């Protein structure tokens, strides 16, 4: 019998699912709160040494978010150009989108999935697809983002 991942009534049930996913991948969690996990990808010699991956399960909305981001916010003087860059990039996107909070410069690429009618195995497959998507898109556009914020 398949169990539903998000027909559960409280948020802590989603926590073991995401945490188990992360542990199975061998990723090191830098920070976690409730059902939000932040990991650093790459190492000192890699191009993506400053790439953060964020997995966030939201029970009330019955969705899972996967984000790739740079740990430093965009400086105020770069936000207008970065917003234009992200808008142009988003035009061609089929899955996910670049987002930026203009008030503080937080920026990321995000995919999300409604998992209301998914079982645990379905959620894991969706996570695999979304992680691959955000990593590929972030890798493709990272140099442009970094050129604008550095």
C-alpha cells in the first residue's frame, strides 16, 4: 500500500521525508529549520563553491520548493540590471523561475511542485527532477548573475 506524503495533518511528517532524501544523497546540511534545509554544493576548487541548495516542504500549501542561490544578496546598485537579466532569462523558462526580493537583494532560481496527491516515492522522484532542473539552470546562468553582482 502506498502512503501519501502530504495528506498528513502536521508538518513534522514531511521533515523525515526531506531529511531522508538529503541523507540518501550524502549531502551535508548547513542549516535547517522546521522543514527547510540549506546545503552548500561544491568545494573550494569548484565553479559552484558558493551555490546553496535549499529544499523546503510546505504542508499547508502542499508543495515542495527547490532553490539554488548565491549566499550573498545582490548589492543595491546591481538590482535593477539583475532584475532585467532575470526577466529576460525567465521568458524562455518552462519550469521554475528566477526571483529576487528588491528590498534586500535575496535572489534565487526556484522550482516547485504541488504534491497533494503524491505518495512518498512520487515526491522523491519530483525532488530528483527539481534538483536537477535548478542545478542545470543555475549553472547555465550563474556567470551572468555573478558578473552583475560582483
